[in-house]
C-alpha cells in the first residue's frame, strides 16, 4: 500500500485526472443526485470488505454515485447558508498539502509551514488593526474557533481580582440574539450561561449591552462580550466599538466572531463598519467562507497569545521537546487541538499568487451584487426587501407566500439546477435569502430567481 507499483501508477493517473477535471470546471455545476440511502447503497454496498478492488472501479463508484449526490458549495449558483468559493490556486495547493503529510502541531516539526501560515495570520491581524503581539492558529472552522477563544475568556476571567465577587452564578457571556448557534453550543460545553441582550433591529450595540448589564445587576460574572461581525442570517455587523467599550468597563474579554463577515475587512467600501475590531481580545474569520480557501479553514487570532497558550498548551512528557525553545510558535497551543493539518497553506499560496487586491476586488463583487439585488427586489411590486444589506446577504419576502410556497420555489430551482437557495426565517416568518460570495454569481441569475417568484 505504501510502495509505488503498477496499481499506484494507475491510481495516480486516474485520481489526478479526476481532480484535474474537477479543477477545470468553470463554472462548477450545482448537482444534487439522489439522496435516498437505498439508491446510494446499491453500488457502494460491497466495496468495503476483506478484499480490495480495482481502483478505477472504486473511483467509478465515486464518480457515478458519490460526487453527483453532493451539492457543490463552490458553484456560483449556490446561494444558501454560507457558500464557498475556493480559488483554483487554493484548491491545487490543498492537494499538495494533502500529499505532503505536514504535521502542523509544532515549530519543531513544521517550522516552514507554520511560518507561512503565520504570515497569513499577520496579514489578517493587520487588516483588523490588532497589535504586533497578536497571533494564533488556523483551526477547522468558526465553531472550533469560538469554542477555543471563549475557553480562554473563561479561564482569564477566573484569574481576575474580582473573580471572588461573583454571586455564585456560573460564568457568563454577553451575546446578542443573532449570535451564531455555535456560540450557544460553546457556552453549553464550557458550562457558561448567556446574558442575551434584546436586539429588536438585530444589531447588538454598546448602549443596549450596557443597559442589559445595568438591569442584570451581576457584572462580575460576565467573562466575555461576544460580538458578531456579519451575522449569518442577515450579514449585520454589530457595534464593535460600543461593545469593546462595554467589555472594557466590565474587565471582560472581547470576542469578535467574524467567521462569515470578517472577510469584509478586505473590502474598502465597508471597512469603516468594523471600527472597534482592533480592540478584540480574540477574533475569528473563516477563510473557507469569504476568503476563498477550501474547507476546512478558520483563522483564530488572540491579542495576547500567551493567555491562550496558558489554557490550551498540552502537557505531556512526550511533548516536552516542542516547548523547549523560547520563541518557537506551536499552533497546537492556541486551540483545543493537537494534531492539525497545515490548513492555512492553501490560502498562503493563493494570496501569494493573486495578491491581496484581487481578494479585495472579489469580495467587493459580492457586496455590489447584494446591493444590486436589494435594489431589484425593492423595484418589484410582489417582493419586499427586509433590510438594506450590510454585507452580502439579502433577506426578502414574496408578498402573500406561505412557507410551503417558498419550499416549492426553492425545490424547483434546485431540480432545474438554477440555484440552491433554501428559505430562511426572519422574526418567525419564512422568508427568502440570498447569500452571495462567489464573484461569478451574476445579476442575470438573480433576476431569473426573482422572476420565478412572480
Ligand atoms: C458568524 C458565524 N460564526 C460561526 C460559524 C460557524 O463556522 P463553521 O461552520 O466554520 O464552524 C458561522 C458559520 O456559518 C458563522 O456564520
């Protein structure tokens, strides 16, 4: 299995040929295939057993059955949830990283790869205005980043002088109603509670947070203030400067979840909306979303990485050697992981090849498309725009439609391979939602989707 023999040569040719064809898809089609497990199992059923199979036969099953039953998140027609749009450069380099078996735990094992990843983290930190001391690690996603960062927030709170003054409550985080679902999961896992601030217009502001703290009466138990820079459902950027102020007043950790929207730091047209992000104690942005990296890649940055190290560094005699030399950067120390893929490298390669301004231009395209789509929606009498987009998400309603109407419309669009645009909900009502991200999604496609609501 580990030698290069006739079968290996055959696999190299076949698998690379498949990968080449996938890379050359322009545009990537949506696909969806069958989702019936019985259908999927017909061809796959006997593959896993004591004896092996011809690699072309197995690849044939992948090609005919597995791949078509996946909706391609990197299609410009994928407009649901948060799409993906990895550059060809990043995809190519991801293959190289897979073949290179880079163990991204420690400087000892992978100094070159970690240095390149850290260059990218620095670039992002500079965009956010974080100090030269800032640093962190690439982790698997925004959920992992939120969990890792808020674990540091909680442990840091335990060490502050006022820690003894809490009323016996569990540690808490102040959050808005529209914080991502992974934040609620994080708090549950960390045995923390949420102080949820009412946000009638869905934007968490400093004054609203301050009022909630005053009404609540137990400021000492608040370990963290969590802001969202680009809510998932509506793309709203919270009042980061106001929330930084509240966190400061509480002596609490200020965490900014920019998993989706953090990429807007690279878009001059919206950069001013992020004022205050430079005060974050921790900040996450997912390059696998709007920085055009392949899955799975989240950048997690800390203002004071030493605090994260004190929480996440793993203590084991066989690992002592990676902590021997001062000044060496061990990505394992900044999140709840040990083994890690050097998942920042595809982004490093692509950014180096294309340059940052190509990224800015591609991000601006989605923002411009969201504005144009919003204007188009506002101009049609059977549609209603729910709000002007801050970033690249557009929420709107089809006047008179029930939830079933939205589902029928979305199903037909997918059946016809026009678009993947599942309905969302807004204040309890089923609504439609565009999530733009791919620079090749066109206004013509938007118009076609809207026409089909007439
Ligand atoms: C604001 C926000 N935070 C966190 C996440 C979770 O990120 P991931 O899916 O990479 O774990 C998302 C995902 O959409 C998000 O939009």
